[in-house]
C-alpha cells in the first residue's frame, strides 16, 4: 500500500467541518447547557456537547434510537454500578430510559451522538416533553436572536 502523493485518484471529500469554538453554549435544562454541532433533518440525528454543573441531574427520558456518549471532562452516572469519567464511552441501546446524574466536582462535558429524539417522562412513564432536531434548532435560533448572534447553519452537510 502506497501513500505517496499522486498515486490515488482525486475524490471530493463529502465531509463537513465545524469549529465548536464558534458555537455558543445554549441553556437547556436547569444546570445543563448544549453546544449543537450538527443536526440532520433527514435522519433526525443530533450531534452535540452537553455541559452540566456538578450535582445536576437530567429528567428521566427515553431514547427510541441509539446514543453514543464520550465523556470529555467530569463524571456522571445512571446509578447502575458505574461512573463515566473523562475518556470513557457509554453506548445506550435504542429503547433505553434513564436519568443521568453528575457526580464530579467540576462541570461535566460530554460529546454525544443521538439517533432520534429524547422523550422526557414522568414517574408513571408518560411522555411530558420531547426534544428532537427541530426543537434543538429552534432553541439554538432563539438563543442566537436573544443574544445578537448570527446562527451557523448546523443542518448543512
């Protein structure tokens, strides 16, 4: 196998580059902020960073699709016998219901790829709110408008 320049045909890379430094942290739930990287209107995929304060917990929610979470900083758990710390990866199967809780002493930051929605549920399991690519996009645009920011097209590939 050769990697020498000029030995491979030239192809157009069908890739999209995003610099997260250019994107704002948007308030989400109490103690939680999101930095949206990419929203896919075709598949419903959500790619984002979530920053959470120590001790914060996210309301119980259901995922109809899979979720992959990489812990960048801090620590969190579902109280199932493990704690995810910086460098750990958690894979959530489709159909899982859980409530992440931050257990570190610093803000926790995770990078997540969510396939589909988050259905927030009450103690009886009834859906009380849904977050999906459309609601995240509206939240992002509203935040930009409120703060005089020019939104980046995070749906473009």
